[in-house]
């Protein structure tokens, strides 16, 4: 009896994992490229964004001395929404600190919905 319950629980876990993996909406390469290019056109975002966690997080580098990170996160979300991307969390990092010290300290973030 215990063996049967364990097998049923394992099968249920596999089924739920499969369902979540297949029902997650992924961004198209065109949407990602359009979003990146729109951000790169602005002076606030000097570096190409990095996509993490199955395209659900976009890391954007800014120059911390010249840009308000919270404003940059809001502006990035506005641009992403204008490109039809609404399932992304934006994280803002200091690109100069990354280049000099390889320190990825998050300055700000925003959920674009």
C-alpha cells in the first residue's frame, strides 16, 4: 500500500512539472531582439541586456553615477510593454562596477506587467 502511494505521488509530481514546463509562455527571439534594440537606442542603457531564468528576468546595465536606477527600471518596463513584453522582471546593475570588479550588485528592479 505504501509503495503504491509513493508511486502515485511521484507520478503526480512528474505530471505537474511537465505541465508547468509546457504551459510557460516563452518570448520569441523577435520580441527579445526588438526589446534589446529599443533599450540600446537610449543613452541611459549603454550595454546590451542579459536574459536570465528562461527569459523571465532581464538584467540591464547602467552607469550608476549618471542614472537613477529606479527610474531606469520603470523606463525599461515602459519600453518592454510597448514591445508587447509583459512577463519580465527587470533588474538594474552598475555596468562599470561589473566591468571593474565583476560585482553584480542589484541597484533596482521592477516587474513589468
